[in-house]
C-alpha cells in the first residue's frame, strides 16, 4: 500500500467545476464542528460562509460532533448541552438553512457508534497511531492517550461514510487528515467486494485566515476573538484593542500595511478593494491614524454582522425552535445512517 499519509495528488482534489462531472451519489457533502464554545469570526469566514454556499448546490450534512468533544473534554461536560444549542443557534444565525441542509447532533444517532465499532475492526492500529489528526491532538493535550481519542480518526471517517458522503470541504492544512478516511473506505470495499463507500474526496476551499485581535490564533481561551453573538458595541470595543503596525509609534509616523498583521488583514476580508487600497495609501502617508482605521473597520464588520445578529436574536427568543430543528435534522440524518448500517451488516454477514 502506498503511504496513506502523503498529501493527496492533484487528481484527488476537487474544485466546484470538477464536482459537476461526478455521479449524483458522490455529490453528498459532509462536515462538522465540535461544540466546545461560542463561534467567532474565524469560524464564520473560514467555514460557515463556505457551507452556506454549498447548501445551495448539493445535499449537505452538518454535524454538531459532541462525541468528538468528549475525546478531549470528557472531564468537563457541564456546558456541553448548552454549547450544542448555542452552536445550532450560531449556524442558523450565520445562514445555514435547515430546509436545504441537514443539521444534526452526532450523539442522537446511535448507528454512528455501531458503525464506528464495525469499521474499527478492519482498521489497522498503525493507521490511527500515525494519523496527523491524532498526533496534533495528543501534542496539544499533554496527557495520556485515551482509548476514545485513539479512535478519533475512525469516528471521523464514520461521520463521513455513515451518510455516504463523497465530498468533504477542507482547507489546504487539512488535506492529509482525510487520507485515513479514504483508505478505510477503500479497505472496506476491497474486503467485502463492494462499492458501497465512495472514497471521500477533499473539496478544497480557499478561506481567509483571521488572526485574533492580538495577532495570535483566534480563540476563546486567548480572549482575542469577536464572536457571532457579540453586539455592535462589544465588537467595536474589541476592534479598538486590535494591534497595528508595531513600528508606527506616533500618529504622524508613516505605517506599513504589510506589517499590520491584524487590522489590515481584516480589511482584506471585510473591505472592498477600493477601501483596501485607500487604507494602505493613507497608512503609508500617515494621513490616516490607526484608531481612525479601526473605527472604519469596526463599522464594516458591524454592517456585515447585522443580518446575523438579527437572525440570532430571532432564534434566541425561542430556543425550543432551535431544539426542534436539531431534532428534525437528526431524525433525517439517522435514517441515512440506518440504511448505511443495514448494508454494512449485510455485507459483513451480521444479523
């Protein structure tokens, strides 16, 4: 077998035009998030905007992966149920449409657990022990590897295969993580002489990388994120703290936009090309101060977030509606998983 952890070849990576050539059965999209806290602008720009575009074109399954959350947060589940609901709320606010995409809670589908067990039987231990996803998580945790975390790559594979998805939207940094899923699907098909599972293909997406307001990775633990649930005033208060060109000390000092790792990078995401060019020119000539630049940035972010805040307030006023939408979506996803499990058990000659 070839090196299963090598980066996919160019023929494995799909763009939107290439998808049209695939059979309908291979055009199912699957992705998910672990409910570990509030979603921020990085999640919205890097993931949710892409999901919103995909739901207009393909059958999509989006999982709130609470079992995955337990692999690293098993000792603190006090906020898990609230985080699940808040994630559903953030998805709906961002524009995920439950009439177009299937939103579901992973733990609501016991068939996923059974499929995880069955596929773990055919997966060599070496594959999971050397998987990049697992290595990254173990390095981050600095603690003993649990049995549940060891099975993370197989569970991630089952998330995809349980709804027989063929497309997984990923960024370039995640390409290698999908390789084990492809190999497990290929191995199952070979062992049981079937074509049940399409080998999941990475749908490469170019997503803007938003750093936190302090220049580090954006995250709740760093207290450097703008959340989808933040008000306009909270957003502006946070934008005011964003770092700019560290060499620009005085208001009259000319700046360098390329050294403005946060504010100007945000401009490149939220501003028009003309606004970006004007900001760069006025920074270099010191005709615009950093606080002035931040003020305009705050206004642009708040303008784009206004529809999200409006939808979020509407759903938050009746969270039972969110619960019902997740329940309905979970029932729909479960029906797909039940059919997959039925076929898997038949192929494995199980009762």
